[in-house]
């Protein structure tokens, strides 16, 4: 059964934690959530280090650490090639998972993710359209220009897709159930347009577009790290400050109003943050599937929270992306898979599990 704004919260109850105050803002500090966050942070550091060992010049963890703080050829390899890739994966996973946690909390549906907000489909359509349209211009120069501008194209396309979903879902207010239905419809249209463009385009250009659509961390540099880092720095503080409003949105609109929360404004601001996080992450690494869907649900169960916890979800996303990239680079060595392929293979069974679980609940 799909949760709506009138249904009770679909997540299990959780005990209250000790209040943590910082000026006018306050949070409930739950020992289990804090412990889970620390474990996920440690796992992220470990997986990042393991990923940086891999390359044409194999290194131990000690050599990687020494190269970061030292000098010489190893320092250049780590700082210019391996560290940017690792940081891009971690930051992209963090942004996607945080966007997913916000989306699932607002829609009150564990199957919700930024994909239904139109971010990923919109980004994919814009990138594919420009690559296909400019591929033969000036003897291939247009294709090069499109490749260089892919992050900006993805950001603009993802934002435009989300704006289309938001506009169509608004009916004097924003209902989570209607948002999901409209998002599914708009995403289906964008997906079919994308595949039509791939069909009519040149096979070489379609192949280049498919590499981006699969989601890959290969060749990521500091120019990909910086935008995601800035987005997280700017957006995470207001998102955490709005955690109280996000928690209140689990209940019906009357209850939310009674708690002193302006529901439409709160939903709009949190959705805007989720859209920007997902759009920037998609622009940096392409559409990495299922991280935004699975990470919040994994974090919810590990932390035993009432809804996807924001900090734990973000760290879980970083772990999932770093682990998937490690598998992508080692499972079929020397062939390297796009990280999006690995997350899709791992995430598809989890999606089936969520669907089966939802059906069983509807029958009971």
C-alpha cells in the first residue's frame, strides 16, 4: 500500500534521544544512530583507502597515506588521479543518499527517490540530446564541446525536469502521493525521449552517451569534486536545521499545522534541497542508480529510526558508492565496469524486496 499524506507513518517507532542544542536549533541525539554514523564514517575512510590502492601502480594503504602527505611521483598519481575519483564517489553517494532520505520522508514512501522528481531523467535527456545534436558539427568539434559541457548540461536538465514535476504536482499545495504519481509519469516520458534520441543518433555518439548514462567515476578530477563539495557545504546545514519540519511531515497536514509547521513551505524547501543535491551529484558522475533509493532504507534499519535519518543516510550512501566502485574496478579486472552498473545489479533485488514487502503489508 502506498503511503499518502493522510496515512499513518509507514516507518517503525523509535525511542527519543537526548536533546542536542546549538543556539535556537535542537536535535535528538540517539546513541544507536550516533554509533551507526561512526561505523559508517570509518567504513567510508577504509573503502576510500582501499580504492586508492588500485591502479597501474599498486600501492599499500601505508604508501597511499604517505603519498598524500609526501612528494614525488606517487604523490602526483594519488593527488591528481586517485584521490579526486575517490572523493567524487564519496561526495556523490552522500548527496544522492541525502536527497533520497528527504524524498522518502516527504513522500512517506520507501520506494521514492530523486528519480521520481525528474532529476535523473531530465539530466539524461539534456545530455543525450546535446551530444546527438552537436556530434557532427565542425568535424566532431561539437561532440567535444558537448562532452566538456556535460556537467552543466546535466545540472540544467535535472533542474528543469524537477521543475516540470513540481509544477504539474502542485494543486494549491504539495501532496506526497500526487508528487510520486506525477514524477513516475514525467520520468517515463523523459526515459522514452532519451531512448528515441539514442536510436536516431549516430552509433558512436550514442555509445558515448551511454557511458555517461551508466554512471561512471572513471576520469573524475578535482573539477568534479569541487561542485559537489560546495553543494553539500551550502545545503547540508539548512537541511539538518529543517530536520524537525521533515519529521513533522510524516503526519497529516492538520497535525503538521498543529505543530506549527507550514507544511507547503517546508515541503517545497526540502524538495528544492533534494533536487539540487541530486542534480549536482548526477552532473558529476552521471545517473548512479539505486543509491538514493537503498541507502536511506538501509540507514533506517541500522539506526532503528522512525524515518530515514539524514546523517546516517548520507554516510550510508558514501559507503555504498565507495564499495560499488571498488567492486566495479576489481570484479572483472582488467575490465572496469561503470559504478552505476554495479549499483543497479545490487539495487534491483532490493527494489524487488521492497515491492514484495509492500504487497505483503497491503494484504495483512
